[in-house]
């Protein structure tokens, strides 16, 4: 399986944004996410770290992004 889990930092802890992500695409100030099940989400932020071996992506997400 090649999908990843996407997290954000909140209160000093990692919080799951979306699991089973197969597409992550920067779109200006937004990041488009799509899961293997077709769920789609856009969040305002940027990529902080990607660990492809662990299928773990960490984002810096603005609180006003609907999270």
C-alpha cells in the first residue's frame, strides 16, 4: 500500500487530518488531499515534513482552514 496519513501540529501534538491519502497536491496556499476512497479535502497550509518510508506527512495548517 502506498497511501499515507496526513497530520498537523495542534497543542504540541500531532493530530490526524486525513488517513489513506493517495494524492497530495500543493495549490498555491492550499493543499489538496484525496483518499483512496475518493474523499477530498483542501487545507490552507504547507508541508512541514514527509516521511515516505513511514507513510507519514506532517503539515503546518492554519486554524482557519476548517480543521
